[in-house]
C-alpha cells in the first residue's frame, strides 16, 4: 500500500487481491494506521465534491501544508454561510507567505 498510495486516498478496487486488501485495511484502521473516508452520496444526477487542506494556524499566518489550489469561481452552491466568525475565517488567505 505504501508504495502505490503513499499519501493519497485510494479505493479497494485498486488492489489486485481485494479480499486480502480488505482484511489488511481493517487491521490498519483498527490500529489507527490509516483513516477511512466515507463515500459521499447525493441525489441521483448531482455532483458532489470535497476539498480539503492541511494547515498550520500560527499567530502570524496560516500556512498551507498540503492541498491543491482551488478555483472557487468554477463552483456554485445553493447554500450560504451565515456565521460571521466562519466568514472571517474563510476570508483568510491560505496561500503560503514568502519569507
């Protein structure tokens, strides 16, 4: 597993022997060696996307440790965030500051 998927999520279908992989993955999950991610399910015909970053929140900056750039203007939602504190946090830049 480490050789083919060192840091990225994977599907059980990617393994040659899926039954053995399921047994091994269960052991890894039980011992907190890997994290399981739920399958995102939505209404038929609706696209679901999930974006995440790993960040370090420091006094002087928010530093992105992992994650891909997100072009927010390419996505729409019918929902809105009302909490002022959450909106302020979302307005914070996630770009790495140059030293």
